[in-house]
């Protein structure tokens, strides 16, 4: 006999019930809903509902937008110079209310790289305890920075002191430095001329230099040409929590530095306030994020450390997955085929 099934004529054996038809179609009753002549046939009535010639049936099921891709984050590593890491989150050690809280937040963040300032006032707390009492140099690669330096000369001295210290600790971070040469105390923006000068000298001395810079694409290009192992544009001023103020400049930097060198690491440094800022940086195509105040200054630093860790992973996955294009008008997410009526 001939019936209409989902808008198409179909020949089926007779006599037959709804249950028999589903069996004929090799469909599982619990995974479909059936309508005969615009009347819903509940599952309990499948066996007792006959189908006669000319009946119009709709057999529907649930459809979606696809499954979750299988991604092995452990195989997705970040390489900076000669160093390779699983985590793309680099974190600082300053501004925590206690050294114990710092230690716990570093652990919660999942970071493998921690940056430390090389300055006398940072060596010991009021109780005479050293930062290194709470920072395992066997677990973390320590990235010494030149924070607080306002001249190339001071930055060079600080970098050399940091290398000497880490050589004594036998930490692999002895051969690199996060270079900051600031222009003034109000904005804490980098001095481009002094930064470029210090980069060239440190590279000549065998350092792997990670350069804190503004989001100026031309400056980023010159720092890479000077031998910087990584260019680290600021999302916004240090400690401001404003997030990424100029994503278009970051896009230009990424295109310029990675266009013919896709593995070159571009890391957002400074201004990150919350997890969504981290995700945005990663979705733009950055290779990692370095932050400090975003965790240490949060109301609940430990919880924020976990959030930043997840944000790095989420943003990285989203960047690899590829976002849908933005459109002016709506596009239905449910299939247009197979609708009833």
C-alpha cells in the first residue's frame, strides 16, 4: 500500500501498525515521535494504531549542530625560544596578600612559567621569609623581569643579576628575561627607544628576550627584527584591568609577526582584568597571556586563578575551531528540511 511518509510517497507492506512501520524502517521507538494524519500517536499506542492506504505520517527526531571535537590540549604546546610548555598562561608573583596565597594561586592557575621581579624589596617579607621559600624552582620555570626600570642601563643590570641568581638555583629560566623599560610612573607604558636598545644588547649577550611593548605594530616588528624571542604587547596599561582596548592593533601585530613565521610567539602582557579578557586574547590568535593583578587583585584570587586557567583553554579551543562569521541578519540554527506542515 502507498502512504505519505515525511512528505514523500512510500510503499509499505500491509497490514501494518505504527510499531511495525518503525521496525520496518529500523527506527528505535524511544528516539522518534510519530504523527498520523496530523494526530500524535503516543508510544503506548504504537502497537494498536493501524496504518491504512493514503495515511500521512510524520516521523521526527531530534537534530543538533554536531558533536564536540576531540582535542588533545596536552599536545598543544607553547614554545618560546628554547623553552616549551603545556600551559599558555604565564603568571606573576606580586601583589598577593600573603606568600601562601601566592603559592596556592600559582598552583590553581596551572602555569608552568612564573615571572619575578629582581629587586631588593622583593627578596624578603616582613617576617624574613623569601619568595623562593614558596616558589619551587624545580617545578616552575622562573622568568625574571626588569619591572621598575626606567632606563636601558638599569634594565641591563637587572637582567644580568637575575641570570646570576637563577644560575645559582639551577633553574632553566636563567637564559631568558622579560624586558620592561618604562617611560614614566603614571602610565607605565614602555619606552620604545630604550626597549629596543636594551633588546639588542641582551640578545648579543645570549639572553632570550621577551619584550613588553605597546600595541604599536611597527614597534613590534622592530623588536622581532632585533632578535626578541617573543613580543608581548600590552592589552591595556599595567594593572588597569581594562582588558584588550585595541584588538585591531593586535590583529595587525599577529598578521605581521606570524604571517611568514606562524610559530613565533606573541603573548598579551598587561591590563587583563578577568577571564573573558584572556579568552579574547586567545581567540584573536595570541599564543599566550601573562598576567598578575588580574588574579592577585581579585576578590577571590584562588577562584580567579582557576578561571584564568579555563579561559586560556577555552580561548585556545575557540581559536582553533574557528568562529562563525558575523552577519547582519538571522540564520536559523535548526534544519529547514524535515519541518512539519
